[in-house]
C-alpha cells in the first residue's frame, strides 16, 4: 500500500509539473484570455438557458428524492421489525445523501455558467445579469433542504444556527461520526494541496502572460490561510 501510495504521489506530481510546463510554453506564444471574446448575446443566452433548465430539473428531482426519504422515515416509525427498520434507515440515509448531492450540483451548475460566460469575456450588462439567473434559482433548493432536514430528523440544528457543526456531529453515533470525520479530513488535506497548486499555476500564468491575476491569487491566499491556520487554531483551543 505504501509503495502504491508513493507511486500515486509521484504520478500526481508529474501531471502537475507537466501542466505547469505546458502552460509556460503556451503562455509564451499565445495570450488565450485576451483572444477569447466569443461570448456574444446568443452564446450567453444559450448557456444561461441551459443552466436554468438543468437547475429547474434538478429542483424537481430534489423534491421527489426528499419525498422518498421522508417516506422511508415514516416506515421506520410504523415498522416494528428491527431488520426492516435498519433497512429503511439505510435507504433513508442514501436518499439524504442524494438530496445533498443534488443541492450542491445545482450550485455547481450556476457557477459553471458564470465561468463559461466569463472565459468568453462578455461585456454586455444585460447578458451578465442573465447569467446570474441559474445561481438565483439555487436559492430554492437551499430553502427546500432547510425545511426537509428538519422533517427528516428534528434533532438537526437549523441552518446558520450557532455551533451548527458541533450539534450535527453530536447527533451521530460513534460509527457515523468516525466516517464523517475521516472523510472530511481527507478532503481537507486534498484541498490544501489543490490550493497550493492553484496558487502556483495562477502565479506562473500571471507572470508569463503579463495579465494581472492579483485578485485571484488574493482569494486563494485567503482560502489557504483560513483552511490551514483556522484548522490549527481550532484544534489548539481544545488543548488550552
């Protein structure tokens, strides 16, 4: 396992290094972002409309997934068999995960629309407003999730409630808490690596193309500091 993990890290480093080298080579001859001015009104309308339709479909799918999850929870309360109750509990939790996935997917679609319009350098104010509609729609799934989670399990704290994370973890049993914490820690460490790589790539791109990427680098720097130092300080206070 250790050898396999080491080889994966070497492979990952080679891929990142290759991407950096490729960007350096390309940026010396081609200024991609300055030449990409293809985001006309027709393009923005199509991309934004597709994003709106996808998010509406996701919202409908979210309604049925949440309805299915609640039906499993009702079966748990009405079923006296422990075996069937465990089965319904697993199915309800799977539907809960689907609900989370759909909610975040709708947010991803909204951001993706903004990205696709931004790389085309749209300068029309009405087009820029239209591209925000898929993001505005994502408010509805978020509100739906807030109502759903309270019906799914009344022990869940309300969104935005003080100590939300601690209260959510406290209501889990030991096994669920272990799975959640291990998963989150793995994602945390991967995020740190990605932020480092993103800062390096954006910095090199900025220097080689003479396109000021200071705002993007500042955002990455803030996220990196918040993730690394914020984590250390939160851990440290428990040892005081």
